[in-house]
C-alpha cells in the first residue's frame, strides 16, 4: 500500500483548506494554538512509520488519554471496572450530565467525561502515585521517556473545569466515587493534559492494533481486553458523533478537544491526525475529513 503518497496527498489538501473549524477555548490554554497545524502519521503492522505535516509537534491529547487510563484500570481491576461504568454509547456531548442522574451515577461509558472520572477514581485507589505511575505506563508503552504532562494546560483546566466538578460531585452523591473529588479531578486534568505528537500517539496506540503488544513486542493487554477497548472506541470514541465517524471512516478511534484523533485497523495499522480546529461536536474537523479520505483511498476499514 503506498501509504506515504496517500498521506502526502491528504496533508497537502488539508493545508489548503479554508474551513478549519474552531479551536477549543473553554480550556483557556488550548485557545493559544494556531488552527493552521495539520499532521498525519501511520504505523503499519510491521512497525514502519509514515508521516506528513506537523507530526513531531506535541499537542494536548485531552480525551484521547481516556483510552489509556481505561486500559490501565482494566489491567489492574479486570472486569470489576464494568460494575462502575457501563459500555453503551451515550449519544450525548462529552460533558453532559443528564444521563448520570437518570442512571444513578453509573456513567454510560468510560470515554465520556463522567466515565473517565470514574476510571480516574479507580486509578487513584489502585496506584500509590497515580500521576507518576500513569505517566510511566504511557512512556513504557511508547518506549519514549520524553512524554510529559503540560502543567499549564492541567492548571488551566483545573481553574475552569466546572462541569467536570459538577459531574464528579453528582457521581460522588450516588456513591460511585471512592476518593475526594479534588484528588480525582487533579489526576483527571493531568491525564488529559498529556502532550504527545502524532508520531508518539501511533506508537502508544499500536498496542490496540497489535493484539495488546507494543512495538518492542512486550504484552500489555490480553486479546479479550483489546477487543473490548476497540469496541468501546468504535461505539463511544466520538461522543454524539460516534455513528458519523463509523459511517464516514469505519475504524475504532478516539478524539480529543486538543484536535487529535487516533484510529486503528486491528493487525494492520494505527493512524493519528492533528488539526486543532473542531467541528460543532468537539471533534477535529480536518482530522475527520482526512481519515475519511484515508479509508476511502486505501479501501481499508473494519467494514
Ligand atoms: N479535559 C477535557 C474535558 O474534560 C477533555 C474533553 C475532550 O477532549 N473531549 O472537558
């Protein structure tokens, strides 16, 4: 497959695009990023890396981190995780609270904010030094000790993340949060503030395309665990646009309000895009368009 040529074509079309969406500004620190950035990187099943555009520049991965936190919680707690959080798409925006009340504090899935806050609570209970150990886990998978949190972004969200405070207190009121709201959200905001580039993201997410094993062939997840996490990415990875992403792109994936998207075809490849302008549902506008072009041009999707 001529991946390099395809990525270069997509990247050059994206760089000419006038309609680039809106950069997120509800986390003030994110609004400082230029909407002119675009990068796309792909790691194939043999570990060959292809890239085009701004693929080495790090950005805030935001909700993409929810998949990584879930994978660590799943490793530590196994199927017990599903007693605390459900596995159904919400059909709602990522920060909605209404279903939480209707469903007694059990979030619909671990990839919306409420669900990720419960996963953060699990990690705060399970780990002695949650922020340090989570970062070590991600660095180890990527085999890259340079990956770090962006303190400015974490602090910026801590000052303005009122809806996440509301969600956490609501969950706590239903008895589904073991630790203090402040402690859980401190971890959650740092987790979301992980900085990574497209080429680092494909290395980390390679484990979900490679039956749970990283590029160095070390096992992190069982095949059954990878199957479940990929299913969640397909059905819940894009909030109320999960159907649209499956329809247009046809891959399990996850987006973040920093403008990143990562998607994969099991046993074939892992691909990441970055373009900070978001569509009205909070997903990267050019990233979604790029991935639609990619699966259409290559004919490679899970369908
Ligand atoms: N940290 C962001 C929030 O909690 C993550 C949202 C996202 O990337 N969709 O609002």
